[in-house]
């Protein structure tokens, strides 16, 4: 299943997440810092949803109160 999440408070406009049986298969950020978002996507590929949430939740970017990893955690929480 591919889920599209409209982000809040970050440079990336959307996050597209493909999940199968509770495992993150693919992540694509639309917009944002290309190197960072590609890195995050590669690091979480193959991980359990709950593990990604634990590692990425509440990471702050420049005192925005959120970040690309945090928004990915929010997207995955909606799927859980």
C-alpha cells in the first residue's frame, strides 16, 4: 500500500510511503533537501513501522518544532 502524507512545517510538501505487512518498503519525499531526504528514505527502508516512529519522532529542524524525520513518523503513525 502506498500512502501520501501532506506535511506540515517543513520544506518537503509531501511524503509518499509504501508499507507492506508493517515494513517500510519505500519512502519518497516531494521537495525538501534532496540529500537528507534520500538518506532518510534509504535508512528506514526495510524497517518496522514502529521502529521508524521511535527513531524519528520529535526530531526538530532549526526550531521549527518538526522535521522531515518527524513528519515521516507522523505519516507512519496515521498508518498504524
